[in-house]
C-alpha cells in the first residue's frame, strides 16, 4: 500500500513535468499547426535561466576571513551577502523562486522572437520541413548553452526551507515511514496551478476565446477583422513560458545540462501523440497517465516479471495507441488522423 | 534536378565510372585538402553508405524516419559478435549485420508504416529510443552496456580456430581474407562496398520500383486510387534503407571493433537526416556530397582552437585579430555543432532541396544568361536536355 501510494505520487510528479511540456507543444500545434522540435530546447533554456540567475546572485569577491588569525585567509563571499548580510543569503537561497519571476518575461520574449523571426515562415510548409528547421534550431540553442555553460550538469538547489522530505504518510494515516521530498510535492502543485492557469486563460478570457476560435477556424476569425496572427504569436510566447517554467522548476530535481531538452523532447512528443494531437486536455491527461505508468513499471516487483519494462513502457504505450486509436486518447475526430 | 527519367544504360555506366574514379582516387585528390588519411576517408565511405540508404527511404518516399541509427547500432553489434564468435573475417560480419538489420527494419517498418507523416516520424523515434534504452539496460549481456561491446583475446572465434589461425599476441585485426580492415586497405574495402551500394541505389532510382516510390511521395492518395497498395513498396524501401544502415554499422565495426549504444540514440539518426538534406534528398549524389562535406568540415573545424585562429589571422593588426578570434571561436572546436546547426537551418529555410538544388539553380541561371546572349528562338529544345 505504501509503495503503491508513493509510486502514484512519483508518477504524478513526473507526469506534471511531461504534462507541462506537452501542453506547450500542443498549444503551438493546435494554434499554429507547427510541429516544434525545439520545444525541448526551450525547456532547457528555462532551466538555464535558473542557472544564470544563480550565477548572477552569487557573484563573489574574495574577502579576508576574520576567523583565521594566524595567517591571511580569504574566502569567496557573494556581493549580496556583503551588502545585505543575512537578507542577502536568503535571496541567494531563494534563487529558484526568483528565477521563476525573472524567466517569465525572458521566455515570453524568446518565444515571440522565435515565432516572428523563424516559425512564421514555416506555417505553409510541410510538417517534415517544420520538424527539420526546428530540429536545427534545437541544435543551435543547445550548442549555445553548451558554449556558455559547458557540458556538465550544473546543480541548483531549492530553498533550504523545503529541502527535506514531507512526512506525507502521517497526514493521511499511512505511518511515518512514508515520506516524500518537499520540492517534488511543490512541483506537482506548481504544474497543476500552471495547467489550470493556461486552461482558464483559454476558456474564461475573451482573448482566450478568440484564440480558440482561431484554432477552430482561422479564416473566419480573420474575416471578422481580428489580427489572429498576432494572438498566435502571443500563444507561442505563452507556450515558451510554460515550457520555460517547467524547466526552471525542474532544476532542483535534476541538475540541467545542455542536452536535457532533447531527452525530454522525445518523451513529450510521445505524450502529445498519446493524448491526441491538438487536444490540450489529452496532453495533460496523457502526461499524468504516462508518468504514473512509468513509475509503476520501475517498481522492482514489476521489473522482476518483465525486465526492462521501465525503460520502454512509455514508447510501448505510444506505439499501441498510435496503432489502435490513431487520433490519440482525446483527439478530435478528423484532426491529424493520417 | 529530379531524376525523373529512366536513364539509359550508357548514362548509368558513365555515372558508375565517374563515381568509381572519384572515390578510388580519393587518397590522391584529398591530399591538398589535408584529408587524405584513412580514418577520415573510411568515415566518408561509411556514412556515405548510411546516407545513400537513408535517401532511398526519405528522398524517394518522403517518409522522415528518426530511427535509422537503431539499425546502424544493430549492424555494429552484430558485426562485433560475429568477430567474437565466428571469425575476424569481415565477410560473415557484413552479411549477418545486413541481414539482421534488415530483419529489424522489417519489424519496425511493419508497425511504423501503418501511419504516415509526423506520426511515422514519432513511431520510428519511439522505436529507436526503445532500442537505445534496452541496449543500455536489460540487454547488457548482449551489448555490454555503457562500456560498449569489445573484442577479447579469449573469444571463441570458431571458424578462425578451425582454420588454425590463432591470435598470438594482442588483439587480432579484422580482415578480408588477409587484407587488413583498418588503414588504407580498410578504406578500399569500404570504397568498393560504397560503389556497389551506390550502384544498387542507382538501379533503384531508375527502376519502376523507384518510380512508384516517387509516386508515393508526390501523391499517395492518388497512388492508392490507381490501384496500388502502397504499403509493400514503402516497407521494401524501409527494409532496404535499414539494411544499408546495418551495412554501414558493420563497416564501422570493421574499422574500429567497438560497438556502443550511443550510436543508436535518436540524435545520431538526426545526423544522417542532416547529411542527406544538406546534400539534397531525393538526388543520387546529394547524400554523398552532404556526407563528404559535413564530415570533412567536422574534421577541419573541430580541430580549430584559439591558437590556430590567432595564427590564421596573424597578418592582421592585433586588436582586429583578437576580435575576429573572439567572434569565430564559439563556432569551431567544441562548438562546431553550433555552426552545423546554423548552416542546416539556413539550408532548410532557403534551399530545401539541399546543395543539389543550389547547384541546379546556379547552373540554370548561367544557362539562361547564355541563351539571352545568343538570342535564339528555339530554346524549347534546350530545356529538356540539361536535366539528368
């Protein structure tokens, strides 16, 4: 029971990340009709926003260490600590939450820049060409990051206050042995919040309504005198923000390196396909579903029955879904069925 | 530019003679470019074969597969196992690798080809990732996981032992009936196989089968309304290109008998896509050209570093030298992939047909200019002759 509960949590947590990336991917596909292979790279850039923030906040200077009296000892002290004392240390400690705030405008800008300078020329071209050009873009982005940050993973830690594990078992009467890292609980919560925010934006605002109208019938919306292209640009930016935030929040879970994006890209594409191309609900549902499936299949009990299943379960599900239900779990009839 | 006509046997012969001459004299004419050493030329050949095969699928049918590296990996593993168990002779290795890769391609193709377009890409991607993950985890007894599959002095090598060939000291070398599989002789083995592979691809391009594949690319719906069942043709093309990949993998194992799972990662599939498109998908020479140029530039640029750059610009004043070096250095050495990515994007944006399309455009421009000067009214005839 404990194990199953933990695996569900694990899966939801992993699924949160999948769902966030897949959501952006679907948003772009549904609005612009573009298959974006650079989406994983955007996730990675988001993660490196956090790394950059940390680098900036911990800019240091060598200061004489007063505790050593026999000789002159120096230690690296961040400027923030010098200037603000304990407040400074607290700011450095809270680097991930700060990067979330910072990364929103950065990712929005990046997304809009990408769409205006490159993606918009590919609306009318084939999916294969879209895949190729965004694949090239992904390579460029990840190599740029590699140039500036090197090839090794760079750890960024979550604030100390959430460093440990939550005694989640005792909350719901499963015993104290069941614990779960705070940060990953927060990640789960965060992804739920972001997903609901995106859905409310699309469903409950006029802006979102127009975007949905544009998704359904672009020409008519344009005939009504609405500059739909501009809104779609914003949607692309929004998708970039969602992926970027997912990346920022993921840094304490897994230290980011430059090819992290590529690893996530394949998974998130699989998630989108399972959920149904162009279906936002499908993407989210499939994200959580596949996350849970994956974490269950990595239990030792399951692995001892079918060895290696944890490595391939997601792809296996995708293959089965694609062959038996071409439009995915929740895809609309007729959208990209062939 | 598209090779739409069935070529006459004479044209084909010409093609083959020219290609063979160019390939076999590579050690001579690559000398001035500083690329005439066996390792690099072997790479040209091996990845050339890979790209030719990939082109049969992507170039002719337009099905964009992101999983071909898996077949390359299968080929490599099979070849190394053949070296370990049977013989250091490359013949069984090549045969088994090609066949097994073909079998894999049949399995994966059979499933993947139920869908087309982006779904096909994602299915192949999924299969490639599956094989990669399995090679790293459960299949470790076969693939030796992260270390990679290596030769060992104590390997059985049944056939070799029966023939009385014992490795005396150190590891035995791969060979083709005594001809070494590394160095210049290795290059020539690869070169001959490349020429054969090219011949097969040439025949396919100009055969009715090739025409049908092209028809699938231009309009699959119409093709099926005409009464063709397209799937067997697609599957055949998929298997053939998978076998080419397996062949390339076995040659890779011949020149360096060490097979690792990273050869199967999907980004490795991306590389062959890159090479094919760079040269020109759907053209005969394009993939070879793309492979040659990319591998050559990779070799040149990844060897650059700041010192080399400084020396290169040493004729300039110091400040300009430093600026230029600072600008260029992110694109060379470790950052060569960045340059590749940018160039690739430019190609896809402006020249979707690759270098061959660029060549076609330029030559057409020159021809038209020439015609204007001559000022003749009977230019209709001229149009059909230039196309090969």
